[in-house]
C-alpha cells in the first residue's frame, strides 16, 4: 500500500454508520461516527474548567453525543444542539444504547474523557519541570 495523497485522504468516506434498534422508541436510528471537529466539540462540552482544575461535566453527556451522532439517510443530523435538553428526557436505557454505539464509531472511550481532564490538570500545574 502506497502513501495516500491529500486528495485521497479528503475524499475518503471514513465515517462509519450503524443501525441501532431502540425498542423504547418503536424502531431504529442511524448512528454515525463523529468527525474530528465534532469529537473535539463534544469533548469540550464535558470538560469543565474550575479555577485551575478541570472536572468532568457529564450532565446530559449521553443526550449530547446522541444528538450529534444520530443522522438521517442523507447523513444529516436528526437533532440540533438546542434539542439536547429535550432529548435528555427520553429513556436512559435507549440513550445509553445509542451512546455506546456513537462512542465506538467515534473512537471515543471513557478513558479518553478521563485522559482529557488528567492532561488539562497536568498542563495547568505550575509544578512541572523540564530539562
């Protein structure tokens, strides 16, 4: 396999999708992995700076990711950012099922989120030394 060109990379269809059965909602939804920019946007909503420390803000995190990842047949988002609060009122089990698929398709693990807060705390510390 040779080295990819800029054009080949930019033209690659690299966002996986998966149908997820959601019996609580009476059917299935199409979940698409996030783009790099979307993943960054999601991560920025769950990491909160408080003074010099960072904390995880998991309030409505499942609904946020689900809203970003559920798409129609054309790949357009079904929900907008303004729908997150309302979506968060739906079944926790249903949201968890969609959330887990969105996490997997986006290459986003719980450890990734924890690492963000750890890295931010490390970067905020004045105690680091360098040679």
